[in-house]
C-alpha cells in the first residue's frame, strides 16, 4: 500500500526509463561507460579494466541507485503501539550515504529524526531502511531531508516531525575549492516543530550527539 504513495514524494523521475528491467539498464550503462573510458584513453583490454564497465553498471543499477525502483522500498515491520504514550521520540546518528546529482560523487554523514507520535512508534532500524531507500538515488541533500520527513509522516500518519542531516560532500572535498573540513547541514520541520521552542529543543537534543550545531531559530 505504501509503495503506491511513493509517487507523491517528489523526485524527478523519467517513468519510461524507470520501468525498464535491470538487465536492460545494465547493458546500456555498460556500453556508455565503455565509451567514456575509451574516450579518456584507457585500455580496456587491460586485465584490471576489462570488467570495469560491467561492474560499474551493476553497481549503479543494483546498489548505488536501486532506490530509483519503487519495488525496492523495504518492508516496514517494526511499528509498535505507543503504550508508554511517549511525547517525543528522537533517533540520533543514523547513517546516510548518497550521491550528489550535480557531479555524481558521494556524500555521507548522519541523520537525526524526531517526531511526536500518535498511536504508533517506528523502530530505528526501520527508519534506517527508509533512509537507505531514498538515499540510493542521485540526490540533493535538501530534497533528501524533506523526503525522509514525508516518508515517516506517511508511515506513522503524523505531522509533527523534525529532521537534520549533517553530511560531507566529496564534490567539495575532491574538486572545486577542495575543502576537506566542511560539512553541510540541512533541516526540515513540520507541524509543532516549526515553533522556535521546539526547534530549540530538537537542536539541543542532537547537539549532544553531534558536537555543536549553530542554528538561527528565529
């Protein structure tokens, strides 16, 4: 049922291409990568390079970008009744690994998610599964932050959510200004978390796990 709602979580899909079977995608990508490597002057007869196009294609389709296939959305089996009537739940330091869509280089870091539950709670491992699904695409960090919030909102049928991603981008580290020390912070707030008081509480909670985060909450 939830898979049918994924189309409502914005992403710039080409639906025609998305419906191609994986083996077809791998063949096409393998051919194109072969052409790129040859243009760069590499000898694909070399034993270390001969299988690189196939490896690259399979990695993109079956691993790095498998989140482009809606059927890959994980089974969320860890919903629990909110017997303790928890007023505030926070998951800190969940892992994130994705690829920036501007240069197709990785970005990685941690994600913190907080929500005010109603009837159900979600286990941390299921939050991580949802994060992994939306991360396995060419992404923009700001969009990814919002997609995680939208996803948890749909799963739990709630409106009060806060999310922060702190990530390092290899497109900044390895090219351009080549800044190895910086990271990028993005935030998304819905419902009650839009208030300065709740933003402050959220940032205070995650600062314990993530050093110091500076945020103008006004």
